[in-house]
């Protein structure tokens, strides 16, 4: 008797899962469809964040080439945070080198394979594919979900460097001044080093 109840429970749960899962993914797709373009638009509307983002990536590249570390970072209008390292002198030095190398033509330093742009692009591609495939195959089809997930992860990593290059970073950092590098400590643990930056005043000239 217990076995029958157990089988009924399994059957009921799989039926509910079958209904809830596609609806959950549809909700996720619709949210990404609004959220991802808004995040990309934020970068387009804030050139100083795009430049700090290029400097953040380039600094991380320089540090990872010199030290056995795997770092991450976050960019803001007034600077960028490098996480995974605590020494402000090393980070400040790397940031100077990064700026020079970017301006000397190493524009590929502005693109990083572990950038958050990849997850934004992947979620946007997933949203578009999931909605298109839902129309073609029906919302409750597994082909829809599996195809969208596989294609989104493949296209996401292919498109991310292009989106980084043209939307989320800008290597024209000649007008970005590197100020002090500040270690960020919360409690007993280091959160990384924040490199403060300032956008130099625009100098007008008439010739
Ligand atoms: Zn990034």
C-alpha cells in the first residue's frame, strides 16, 4: 500500500514539476528580456564606467600574467574594485601598466573571459531563444528548454567578447586619471583593492 502512495506521490510531483518548470523558465526569460538590456543600456549611458571597466579588465590581465592568481572585479563611475588581492601597491602599479598598455594599442586587454557581461548576454540570448522556441515547439516541450539552454551557453561565450568590446568597455582611457588604490577590509577579511579614478576635465580648444 505504501508503495502505491509513494508512486502516486512521485507521479504527482513529476506532473507538478512538468508544469512549473517551463512556467518558471518563462518567468526567468521575461525578466531577463527587461533586465539584460537595462544593464547594457546603463553601460552605454555611463562612459566613465565603460572606461573603468576596461581598466579593471586590463589591470586583472596584468596581475594574472605576473602572479599565480585568479581575480575578479567590479567597476563604478568613480573607480574599480579588484577582488582576490589585498596589496594596494601591487594593484596601483598594475593599473598604471594596464593603462599604458591599453593606450599603446593592446585593446584586447579590455576584454576578459570571466567578465559578468557573459552572464548578461547568455541570459538575454536564452530569453529570446526560449520565447521563439516556445512559439515553435510549444511552452511545455523539453526540446525548447534543452535547445535554448545549450545554444544560449554557446552563443553567450561567443558574443560576450564582442559585447564587451563595443558596449561594456571602452579602451580610450587617456582622460581617466588613476588616483589612490585603497585596500577594502571588512571585519578581518580583505575584500580587495579599490582603485579610485577621476575623469579629467574636458579641455576645449579652438583652432
Ligand atoms: Zn567585466
